[in-house]
C-alpha cells in the first residue's frame, strides 16, 4: 500500500524531478532564476522544455497549457497537443523552449477594464519558473503571467510577482543595515485557510438561485441552525469524510500541502487549511484547491459552495490569509523570539506592518471587496469592514514601554493546571487569540481574516506586500542617512508606535461600540460596501505608492477599478433577475396553488356543514393572499429598478444605484417570499428549503 510520501507531488515537475532529469548546469541555472530572479537563457528553456515534455508524456499527458489567472477571479487554460507531423506520415512529440516561455491566448475575451478593444485580440502568457508545472488530467499545466499586446498586466499573478519583488528589494536594504550580508532573498509566505459548504447535488439542481448565483436568494430560517454549536469540530459525516479523503489525495498528488480539515460553525460548512508556502505558489495552490474541491464534490453527489454567504442567518465562508516574511535562509522576520523587547530587527519589521496597515487600510479593504463579501463583512462570523490590528497583551505592552521609554520586564510564564494529575502541565501562551480582528498577530505571522471564500488571495497579498514595501523603503531611506544608526532606529520605532497606535485594537471587533469608537474617535475608515471603497483605489496616495514600486501602472489601476465595479454590478444584476424569475414563475404560482387547495377544502367542509366557519383555512388564505399581492408588487418594483439600472452608462452610478435601490428591493421581495414559505404546505413549495439543504448530507 502506497503511503502519502510515496505519491506526494507525483504530478508536479518540482525540484526533485528537475534535479533528476536536467543536466547539472541547466538545473543550476534554473535554480538561480528561481532563487535570485536571474534572467533565463533560451538554451536553458529548451532543455527544461524537453525534460518537462518527456516527464509529462511518461505520466500520461498528451497536451500542454499555459495556466493563468485572468481578472475573472478563476483560472484559464488553452490546450495544445505535443504532436507534430513527421515525414513518414506519423507524429512526433515536441515541445520547445519558445513554447514553454511564451503563449498567445485571445486577450479580447477577458476583462480588461478598457485596456483592450474587442477587435484587439493579441495577448501573451509568460512562464513563471518560480511556480512548478503540474499535470491535471492529461494536460501539462505551466503557471504563467498574462499581459496585453501593450504589456499591461491582465491577470493577478503579474502584479503579485511585482509586489513580492518590491518587498524583497526593500527588506534586503533593511537587513543590510543590520549587518546581514548573507541573505539573498526575502519572500512572503502564505497559508490560506479555505472555508466552504457541501450540499446535496440533487437539491442544488432544484434551485435556480444556487445554479445561477452560487447562493440562496430565498429561504426561511429553519427550526434549527447553528444555535447549538454542535457542528463546529464535530464528527465528520461519512459522505463528507469520503469527499475529504479523495480531496486530500488529489491535492497531495499536486504537491499542495493540505494539512487540517474540520467541520466549521454552520451546518454543512467545513474548512481546509494548508501548510505555508511562498505567496505566488500559495496563490496558485489555492486556485487549484477551489477547482479540485468542486470537481471531487461532484464525484460524491455533492456540490461545493464557495460563495461568501450562501445562506442567510448562518455563518458565511471566509478565507484566512496567514501572512509572514522570511529570508532564504529560513529566518522568520516576524518571529519575536524569547525577548521581543530586545529584538530590534523584529520590532522594525513589526512596525513596518503596523504603519502599512494604518496608512493603506483602504487598499486592504478594497482587496477583499466583492458583492458576495459585502454580505459577510460585519456579520457575527466575520470581522467588520473597519480594518484594525490585534497584537495581544505581550506585544502591546512591549510597544507601550517603547513609546513611553519605560522598562519592560517581560511577560510572566503561567503554567496551565487542569486539576487532574494525569494530564500534562504546559505553559500558557502569553496572549490570547482574537477571532474578531480583521488583522491579527498570531505568534510569528499576521492573519488577515477579511478575505471572502471565493476570492483569489492574490489581491490581498499584492496590497499587503506593496504597503509593507513602502514602509520599509521609508525606513531604509532614513536609516541609511542616519549618523547614529542605533539612535535613529529607536526613534523610528517609537515614532511609528506613537503615530499609528490608533489602528491597534485588542478588544471585541463585533461590538457596535467599537465601530463608533473606530470611526468617530480614532478616525479609521468604514467602507461597508464595494461601491463605498472601490473608487479609493485611485486616490492619489494609493496610485503614487503602487506605481512607485512598479506594482501597477496608473492605467492598470484604472482598469482594475472599472473591472471590479463591473463585476459587482453584473453579479447583483444576475441575482436580481434570478429573484424576479423565481418569484414570478415558481414561488407565486406555488402559493396560489396552495390557496386554491385551501379554498377547495373550505368548500368541501361547508358542503357537509354549512355553518362551519373554517377559520383556520380562511385565515391562512387571507394571509397568503396578502403575501401573493405583496410578492407581485415587490417583484414589479425590483423589475422596474432593473430597467432603470440597465439605462445607466456610468459604472460608478450603476454600482451606487444597486447599493441604494436594487439591494433594498431584493431584500423586500425576499422578506415576502420567505414569509410565504413559512405558511405554505411543504408539498407545494417548489424547491428544497434551508432545512433540506443544510442538513441533507449525512
């Protein structure tokens, strides 16, 4: 029987495979490109392509594709076979360095935000040698960047790689100031925890809202939801366990470090967490994980829902982005060590993050903005839309001591005594965790908890890397010119703490009083919706910072702002049209049928005894008749709002109208329909209820 170590990464052209299949000089040259960003030579590319093709064919591949991440939020691939005609009428299997390095998909059919006209089709994909190629099905997938004919980034990988390069450059400057000449590269690493729902495929097929939008647009609250907290970390059901087992196998074959799996808080909700890896690879892996989750679920008669809020009234799904900074020698720059008060290098990097989050809190909010995530942020299972940092008691005390120039004596270690001799004794952590914080320090990393479950993690990490790079640049510029490094360093750390302590909050982020304090007393931003925050992408300070580090051009930023707002408008418009369709063709007719059945019952009863009042039936008929009229009225109002929306040419105006008008009409229609569901006999209701969906998988 094969163990996990026998097949882990068997479908990946990873370092083990490259070392075994490439000539030594080619391997060393490729490693230099991967590790240090050295330019790749065409002769090296040819050798790599040949070895990659031979390995892929030996593992059953017949095609290759440049696998990229356009601004659709999902991945894209165009398959080409390895075959070329031979003189004898047969075929040979070929793959050149030129084909490895560059591809040419049609760029006009992907979102460009005005960067490309429809008739301008040419675009390019470029091999990312830092992310290993892999086999999916019978296709060799080569991770690539995607750009337009004019060189503008049309994907999420290109700016992510640029942001990693920017942070690396500035972090190396800081490390040199501390006398570290050996480090060649500083990388950010990420471990994204992925939440998701599993529901029965047959039930999913009966609901148009789920099929068209990924979430339920109607649904009355069931008698039991998550009130008992009995699903969280509970025993995993057999169908779910079988799904998880196969999912792990498929992920491990692709070298994805799937580590932790468990039931989440809401019924039918679960989580998968990987081990950390380099940010661009983690981004690739997370995109693959979401795709494979959905594919494996289908094999088990299930559907994997990745929408941020598929069910009203129960927890939605997020994606916790655990982010850290490390050197190529394995040193975690966010590790406090045993004496954080004396660890000046750690404190400077910590302050760089605090400064970055405070000054660019708008960019972090923008990076997670979607129509789906707007439903989740601020609900009881998710952080608020206000960005703040949790540091914990120990680090908070360290920073206060530095700010006030007072001594810090360290946090006292407390031994946990559980009152049972047989149980082990261990030291309690010096600080608790805070699950309500959007940006929490958790030992040697920060957990950015605002991402939605369907988000690409690229966007958040682009902004985080870039903002921290800017902080480090400011520090390096000043420290390199300082006459006394130690004094300048201490003053810089102290000034950062003083200037940016308003962003630090260790309390309950769910408390309404915090939102008031954050906005009114601390001056923090509260962008509740996508239309509220997205225009600020183009604020002068944001454009200046992102362009100065060459993460985006101003043109690319404008295009992304347009694309994000368009996606928001299209998403909600599809949802609203689906609501109109379901209300008019499914819900209203179902309620009318039940009213007719009640009327027949009344007539039958009175035929037997004319003096019967039939108060139950007549009272219910009256309530349902009022509701059907209200459903009809609210459907008309929503449809009218959609007609007006379709006449708006300006994307920002359309987004604002959706926020201020369409979403309100949608909510009103839903209220009427959900009330009707609670009064209509089950056999008449046209699709599975929340109770069916949330508790249907056993």
